């Protein structure tokens, strides 16, 4: 599976001018005299604009992604939002969904793997999740600023603001009392902690250069999965809450990538394909889809026992919850990894490295 191309070089001097560009002297301004440095900076800025316009005329892909990549990002984002809405409706507005959430809420901390429970004891202490996730987000912004990706900084800021606003949906969405439950009667979807975790790792994935994207996708996906499982182990949230948050975070990331432009992209002229992104992205997307299908099959198996909260359904409910969390977490990271490469590094004639191959001369 090919996800586009990009440079392996951490080269952020996108605005560098040809060596022949030099300006000295003075010009008039508000005070009547302007320094040589100020005049040079103005001339350099004008030269950069001229260069960008010239490159855009030669090949528009130097300043924007392919239209097909943006359309794909929007379609996948809408599918993620639709999945989040479907999970909310099933978990909150149906008797079987509320029964499923209650079964998992009561039994997941006894049925989950021991290593998940051990991790949950660490993450569920105080503000560990909040501090860790905010630290990741700050690192992402620092990387974008250091790389001088100013459009990307704006994208990330909007992404963070919308994700924060989405966490407040839990105060607005209704939760009818269909069955009697031991958990809270108030709506708790989506999970704010899970949305913060998945949002922070995806914004880091968007910010880092190509050579780090595959690694960040794996580590970030693992972190978001652990947080999602931990808040269920600690009985902070129901399974529908965390699955809804994973889909919302992934959908917002893909929608953000659809608006990639100019400095939000990688440098033209040095873009290359990435074997690590192709391999890791393909594996994560495939594994995520298989896990989600398996979770759906398990739900179909235990569905007859949900309306009466049958005891025999609890093991299957907990197992499919873990499979669904892992599947959705991998799927969101894998798709974001692929779309980031597609939108940031489209192959262009100017992006090819070296001269094209030519037949041997006799």
C-alpha cells in the first residue's frame, strides 16, 4: 500500500533563497530611513513569494495536496463521526446497549489481562493521563514551531480547540434511563480522558517529520489504547464512551489533514517514498479492521443475552471490548499515518530526487 512520499531529511529551511539573491542599501519608511537589514528582509520575503508562485504554476502539488487525498480525508472523517454517533446511540438509547455497557463496567476489571490492570493502576492515579497527554501535545507544538511549519501550527491549534469542545458533549447529550444500573445515571460519553490521549498522540503524529511518523504511530496508538482500557478498568467510563472518543479523535485528525496547505506540507524537491510508513500503516490498518470485525462477530454471538444481562455473556462482552479498543485504536493511528503522508508529501515532478532513469547509450 503506497501512501505518497516525502523527504527523509529534516530540512526546514523552506524559505531559503538562491545564493544570488542579495539586497543592500536603504529605503524610505515611516521614519524616512530604513536599515539595510530591514530592506533585505522585505526583498527576501518578496522573493520567496515569487518563488512559491512560480513553483505553484509549474506544479500545484508543491503548495497543496492532491484533491483526491483531501476528499479521502473528509470521507474517512465523516465515517468516523458516523461510527461515533452509532456507538452513542447503541450504548445509550437501546436496552441491549445499556446492558452491554453495564456488564463490562462491572466485570472488566476482573476479566482484563493482568498487564492491562497493572498499567491502569499507574494511569488512573490522579492527573497522570492529563499531564502525560498535555506534555505530548506541547512537544508536538514545539516540533512544528522549530520546523517553521506555521500553517501546520494553525491546523494543530484548531484541532486541539475542536477536540476540547467535543469533550463537553457529555454535558449536552441526553441519557435516558432504560434499565436500572449500578453505574452513574448521568451521560458520560464521550470520555474526555480518552479524547485527550488520542488527540495528543495524533497531533504529535501530524507534527513530526517523516522519519519519525511510523514510530510515533505505533507508540501513540499503544498509549491511546492503554488509556482507553484503563479508564474502563478504573470504572471511570463505559466501553461506549471510550470507543466514541477514539472515533471522534481520529475523525478530527483526518478532517484537519484535509486542510493541509503550503508550510503544513513537507519541503518540495526532497520528497521520497517511505517504506516504514507503508509497512506500519498497512499492518495497523489491516489489524485494526480485523479486530473490529472480530468484535462485531462477538457482539452478534452474545446479543441474545444482553436484554436479560445473562451471566454467560460477561466474558464475551469483556473480550469484545478489548478487541474493539485495540482495533479502533490501531485503525485511527494507521489511517492518520497514511493520510499524513499523502497530504504532506505528494509526489511531484519537482519532488523527484535526481535525474530520471534513461536507457543505456550504445
